[in-house]
């Protein structure tokens, strides 16, 4: 028996043609919009290192964010199932991409740095939280789909002040 499938559709629309289009590498903007059904457009561009607009989202940033989001959502699900009441969750995720001499590149790793805050009196331990992060990592659809390591280094458990 096979599992359920979920399909996703997005439209990526280039908005940076200007007057000359791609007449040269420097003649066009990398600006584009990502259209998701029933949501406002998401402004995208290339990384600034590749002539992109730093005020817009790059695919590399969104990729790291996707890994972080997926882990967080699984962690919160598992926390709720285990009876752990999480009040705050913040992850300052980082990713490293290596670019080769010819221009092609690949991510070499991503590290998640989640920090959670729980209610005072919550009977949680750093070990319990680490186990939930470990299981969330194993369940995350996105991290299971990449060909490089995704590390998780959670901060020590914090209690709501």
C-alpha cells in the first residue's frame, strides 16, 4: 500500500526584463514574483552575490527557511503529542552553499538552531526536548528530501519569565 500524495503548485513570474531583456548578463533584473494560490505574491530575486536585490527573498534563503519551517512544525506537533506546552519557538537557521569555478553550486549543509520557551513549572528536560528535535528531524519532509546533512543544535530549554 502506498502513502498519500500531496501536490503543490506555484507560479514563478519574472518581472525584471526592463527595456532590453537578457541582451547581456548585466542588462536585466533578477526580480521575480512567486505566486501561490490564494496568497499575496512573494517577492523574489537572486542572492546579491549573483546580481540580486537584497530587499527580496532569494531561493537559497527560502530553501533554508523551508528546512527550518518543516522542522519547527514537526517539533510543535510532537511537543503537543507528548504534553510539552511550548510558548515560543525561534530558529536562527544557517546554510552553506559551495559554488564551483564554473558557476554551479550546491548546499553542503544547513544547521538549525532552535530555541524554545515553555511555561514555568513545565516538567521538561533538555534531554526530552533533544529527543523531540531528533524525532522532528527524522519526520521532516524537506530534510528527508535533501542530499546533504541538516544539523540541529537546540539551545538549552528556557522557561517563560
